[in-house]
C-alpha cells in the first residue's frame, strides 16, 4: 500500500469516526473509551503523514488548532 493511500485512508477514517452523527459510546462498557479512540485515530493520521514524508511540525500544528 502506498504512503499516500495509507494517509488518505487514515484521514477518511478519522472523518467518519470523529464527525459522523450519532455515537457508539453506549455500546462500550469501558468508561472513557472514546478518549482512547480519539488518540488512536489522531495517531494513525500523524503516523501515516510521517510515513508519507510530511514534516512533524505541520501535523502537530494542525492538531493543536483542532484541539
């Protein structure tokens, strides 16, 4: 799988998981599992971006503006 495709899939998964209407939090019995999901999804995008060759600071700056 190419790095660009991996990055695109990670971004698409992030958009679907984080911004889709509705919530699946009630499905999980573990408290604060949504925080773990957020960390994993954001980390996947950053790691895929790094693998694609993007510098770390623009990715970090982007996520700092989002949070």
